[in-house]
C-alpha cells in the first residue's frame, strides 16, 4: 500500500544507509523497522527491564562501603575534633 510519510532528514539517511548495509531495499528495511518497533512497543507494555548488577570487587583499603554513612559521620567527627584542638 502506498502512503506519504514525512521522515526527518537525518533519520531518512540512516534508514537508507542501514538498508544498503543489510542488502535490503529501502521499502523492505523500512517495513522491518516499523514491524520490530511496533512489536517492541507491545512487549514493552507488559515487560519490565531489569538492570544487571555486577560485583566491583573488594573496596580499596578494606573500607566496608555498606556502612558508608557511618564512616562519613566518623570522619566528620574526627575532623571536627581536630578543628577544636
């Protein structure tokens, strides 16, 4: 089916370049991108994204960062005491 769509200049160039890289016609690539985008929108409404967590190893100096606020408080107290000495 033929229709007219206004596509931003930069986006049009990107679509054409990607179509060429994949050896597809612009029409075939454009339809593929639209189809995948619509399917992703439909899935996105019901699926949630989970950000993976990674271990960063042991903290430098053996400082337990789980208790960082307490550490900051201790450092502030130590600094305050030095200021009065």
